[in-house]
């Protein structure tokens, strides 16, 4: 520890005896022990100019991750191709590698397969790393509690991914999750998702139509003006309680459909329904409710007349 050469004062006792602890990365008061500042530096503390120096100076591995069966902590003896290069004690290393592969527990073997499946699905769905990590964490908890028994590994992985998407605010529909798991039915994924959340005590708030607006608009190639109009309509509909008891995806889709008509960027009901994963009947029903209760007929009529001119 060393003294900090500055005019900093402790907010608790007013002492100027500030000590820097390089091991903990903290600035603390030498009189009362109050921690003034916590500095967590994850960067390397050296400069390097080639790959060899980087390998020699590196003292830490990758951070912990739930997307690997061993969380990135274990060390493998080596690949067969690498062992073949060793001239002496080759047989010993081969036996060690053989026994290492045998000592995996049932849970470890399950995690080895499931984490690979999770990474594959996350790649197909273009999910951010935060969602992938959360899904890995949920699946690991489920597997540790024996919730995978009697269910397919794929269904629990799919349910974990869907739960992670909801938790992280990255909405994906069950239909979209199902695209990464062709062998699973939408109902199976939903059923497993509810089971896992119930058994693990995971509480997830219902999704809002707002969560889907931007993504649906991007897929429909609508302008920001139309998105803003859709959000305005949705805000009015929410205040009037028109959206209560309605599916969030259907409401979001219908709101975008109405906004596209008003802003002169018309999309067909089929196009909107396909993107949202709902039926055209749902779009029509929500559309009628929005038009009638928010009195939007006149606004749509003016937009059509303007386009006709």
C-alpha cells in the first residue's frame, strides 16, 4: 500500500491521509477505513508488439462463461494430434487423455451437448452474448436440479433461450425460437418454458407491444416516421385500455399496419402478419378496434387522398 499524493479528503472523517491499495484497486482513508473509490481494471498491464510476447506475458485466461460446459475453467490434456508429436512418454499422455474423457459425470456430459446446442441456436437467432449467457445460466440451474429428466435436452434449451430473451428484454416469439429447433413444436417449447420458470422460481413480466414495434418495423422496412406514428397510436390505445387482454404481437402488428396507412407506406395485412407471426384475422380485428375507438378513419382517408394527388 502507498499514500496517494493528492488533496483528496475523506467524506466521512475529513482526513487527507488517503491510501492507495494496488492489490484491491481501492482508494481508502487511512484514518477511518472508508473506501473512497473502487477501481476495477480488467485490461492488461503491459505493452506487446508481437504474438510471442503476448503469449509469454499473459497471466489470466478468458472470463467465466455459462456457454461452456466447464465454464471455461478446466484444462484439457491435449488433442491426439498434439500428443503424437511428443517423442517421450507418449503412451502416458494418451492414457491420461483417455481417463480424462472417462471421468465426466452425467451432468457434465449433458452440459457438453447442451451448451453446443445453445451456441448453435443463439447463432441462428442472432442473439446477443448477454442473452446467450443468461440462457446458459438458466439451463445449468435446470440440469443441476434434474429438470431435464423426462424431457428432451432440445426443449429445455429452447425454453431457457425463450426465458432469457424475456429477461433481457430481447423479445423473440415462440415461432422464431422454433425455427432454431425444427424437431420441436411451439407448444412443447412454451410448455417447457413455463415448467422451467415455475420450478426455478423465475418471475418474468409480460411483454409489451412496444418491445416488438422496432423489430417488426425493421423487417417491414418502414421509416422512422412510421415507427414514431405507431408508438403514438400505441400510447393512446394503452391509455384508453384498448390493448388490455390482447396479445402484444397482434397489437404491435396492427398498430404498425395503421401507421403505415397513415404515413403512406402501406404494407399488406399478409406481409405484417407474416412478420409478426400472427394471423390476418388478428390483424383485422385489432385494426378495427384501433380505428373505431381512436377515430383514425379520417386521418387514413386524408392520407389516401394525398397519395392519390
